[in-house]
């Protein structure tokens, strides 16, 4: 049962696709104040658990901290951060009373979940203009399924996107790309995608290709295709200010960029230098920007990642002027020691709230100040592409994932989890985000395996890959200047071949479960508590997940570990994919177990009475054989395998297969 309460004059975010008539009266739970700002407060019971918030920091149970929905280019995902790249305002309170809330509001929103006072949940935002949805259900899982239904079917990528991909910021030349593919293929490490970061472009201009390096880009795309590799270029939000660059010229002429109050085009610095932001909230501008992807699809490209779309701002001319003024005053008029002020002032150039208040969107002729709708920018950039793909390649699936997002974007693309670090704690953060993201509709997700910032290690990468084996997006990506972390750079390449190989062996299962989850508005990754709500232990588990309907995963996320403790909420079969290609099976009773897991093994647990399909190893998705699939697990189990051509759009409801 879903009730919608309308406060003030909400901005139409298009997060919800189902018509729900507004309810009269006051919501059944908590208290609401609307004098100026909007505040929802609820008194939590000592044992209440709070789920949700999609891509956000800390635990699966969000209780005990503060989270701020404010899409932010945040390169340091330390525990102290309140905001990351997404804004997913959906929570579930599970306990004395069980209900879900979706606060459809595109500006900054704060969730204080027992942070200020341990028994108090407070959700706050600046304007009392929002749609407030209250969802009643039998259980958190039931509430998620109801919510997912009203926000529309999740994005489904092409099948190749379930393969492994290699990425690195820094590949520049055609030979850089060729070498990566050659090493993967020569070493027989499976691979389907090679990502192109910003250096493939001509001076970071969107929809261009550096012609010196790629004089015949189509031929290069074909050369990669011949090796069964899909190239996936990045597209950034900011359009370079550059006379003669047609995207810039056109956008300027048509008035499709975000504007300052005086009507001039707003300028922000991102990778290309000064840029303009296409007005993604203006349907005409969105259509215009979306059509540009065709320049690359025409050359054979069938996948993209959208970046810097919070939108990230390195600086603005106004910010630089403010800094100069400050420095001048400081240098000329004070003798004081600067303390941290100078450094803070310089750092405040990037992503400054002042700048986000300084530009406007044209929404149906009405000017809307950016900060009021900030969290919708990435959503609408990806929507621009998604809507365009329906025209560019009707009936076909194109790979698309974004950095920034809002609920609703899950219909147009996936997300990756942004600029993490080569830290052990980030394996766990990756795992914890998965079910929360699924609650909010984002199914095609994954983190930069091995870690983006900082130097990885062989051990960290292998352990992270052993989690990545299960995430729909399985990509190794790293930042410029960090240690090279392609799998072939490390000793005993056979271990990488094996671990990634297991992904391909499990692909029929992972693909089937993905499709069932997407088309059935279901979760792919569930906290144990969702299936075992009566089990007090299961309620607390934060480092294991159920994946699909058959398996549980419990990756290793500590350095030098030889295994880990695992909690089984029921009898299960422990499955180990051993490096010699064989599979070890052992039935384990419900309860706690220490399970040894070597660095070159992949472990999963099959739930009682279930079985899963396992294919023979293959080096790319296209080569996975379906005629030799074997079943693993409990012989009495039944499994419904889903398969299709991997590229045609699928809209059948999940019950059909
Ligand atoms: C951003 C992205 C990262 C990318 C870099 C350069 O930091 O999050 O993935 O490599 O920009 O484009």
C-alpha cells in the first residue's frame, strides 16, 4: 500500500512513473513540520533497523550516522563523508513499525538516522515542496518490491556488459589500447570490454576523437571487435568552450547551456578547461545532447560511461575572482599567519555551493536555480543518452552507466561507485552499497575493482575481483599516476585467469538472475535479513549477501587472511572454484563456520534445496557455451535458466520465464 502526500509545490522529478492520487490528511508515522523548511521526525525503537539510501556511506543498516543527499564529486570515500555521487531518498524503517519512505525532492536533503539523538530519525530539506511517499508492507523486502514497481523497470544492459572490462585513466594511444587487449588475450584472461577514459578525445571535447591517434576510428573499433572487444568511451558533462567546436557553437546558438542570472552562459572549469553545462532539464537541450552519442554509435560504439555529471566543478571565473580578491587583501593588508585559511580558500574553488546557486535551468520556460534541482543533473544527462538510444538503435540495448544519479535514472542506465581507493575497507563498502542500490532500482552496478586512487596490491586486487565476479559491472579501473593494475602486470597470471574465469562460468546464472530481478522489480543482492527476518543473527550480518534466489556470497576483505568466518542462516552447500578448474562441494549446517579461502579461489554458498547452472570457462561472453552447462548444488532443486540474443530489448515480465 503506497500513499502519496504532496507538500507545497514539488518539482516534477519523474522519479515515479505510476500515477498515485494524493492522499488527504497526515501520514501515519512520525511528525512533519513545514514552517519554512521541511522536517520529518520519527522516534525509533532501540532495535529498529533502517535500510536504504542507495549509494551512500557506511553500513547496510544506516542507523547511527548522518547522510546528505547532495550529488558530489567526492574522491575520498572516507567514513566521515556525508555525501557521495548519488541522491537516493528512499529508506525503510524495520522494527516496531515497518514502513518505507520516499522523499521525492531534488535539492539537498539530510537524513539524521540516530546521529544527533540515538532514538531519533530526522529527515530535513530546505523547502517544504516535495512528494512524500509512505509505503506499508509486510516486510522490508515487500516494501522494496512495491517501491520498485512505482519507479519503473530497471535498465538492462547488453549481455556482453556482464563480461570483464579493463580500464585505466591514462591510456592515450591506439597502441596503449592494443597492448592491453594483446596481453589479456595472450594470457588467456577473459575480457569483453576496454574502457576509453578522457584521453581518447581531442582536448577533452565530448563526441570527438583524437584524430592523430585514431585517424580512422571506425577501423579501430572494428579491429577491437574482431578480437571480441567492445570499446566503451567516457562522456563528460561539461562542453568545452572552444570556437570552432561544433557542439559548443550549436549549444551556444540554440541557448541549450545553463545560464547565469544575467542570461549569459554559465562557465565552469572541468577537464577541458572552461566549459558550459548542457541544460539537461530542458527537454530540447536533452534531445540535442543525446543525439550527439550517434557520432560514436555510427562508428560501431555500443557502450558509454557518463562522468563528472554531479556536475563536478573544479572552479569558475567567479570563484577564481573571489580567490584573487582574498589573496590580494591577504597579501597586502594583513600580517597575520594564514593558518589553514589560505588552503581552505583555494580548496573551496571546487564544487562550491556558491557556484551551484549561480546558474539556472530552463524548465518549460521557467528559470529554476540549479541548487534547487542539483540532484537531477546526472539523472538527466543519462536520460538524454537513454532516450536518444531508443531512436539511434531502436530495439537494441546499449551499455550505459553514470557516476551521478537520482532515483529514476535506474531506468536509463547503471552506475559505478566512483573514485574509491585501493583500500581493503572499500571492498566492504562496495559490498554494502549493492543491496541498498538495488532497493532504489539500480541493478547494473559495480565499483572500480582494485581501487581507483592509490596503489593496489596483487592480493587486494585478487580479493576484490573475487567480489567483482558477482557484481553486474565487473571493471578494473585506476587513476592516472597510480601503480599499473591490469591483471597481467602481476605474478602468477594464472590466478587472475582463474578468478575472472569463474565469472564467465557463472555468467548464465548471473545473467538469468539479473533479468529476473530487472523484469520482476526485484533485488539481485539482498541482505540476509530480507530472507531471514526472524533470525536475529541474520539481521546483523553486514558482510555477506544473498545473490539472486539461489546463492549467498561472503568475500574476503582483509589483508593476509586465509579465510573468514561466515554465518549460514540455513544449511547450505559450500562451493569452491579451485584453481585447477575443479569444484569442491561440502554441505554445511546452519550456524557459524570458519571457511578457508585461498587467494586464488572463488567461494559461494548454494542455499538449501537449490541449484545453479555453471558453464565451461570462456574468454568472452559470446563464447560461453550453453549446451555444456552443468548444474551444481542440491540435485532436487529446480532452476529456470534465462537466455536471449543479448542485444534485443526485453520487456517481457519476469513471470514469463
Ligand atoms: C573522474 C572519474 C574517473 C576518471 C577520471 C578521468 O575522476 O570518476 O573514473 O578516470 O575522472 O576521466
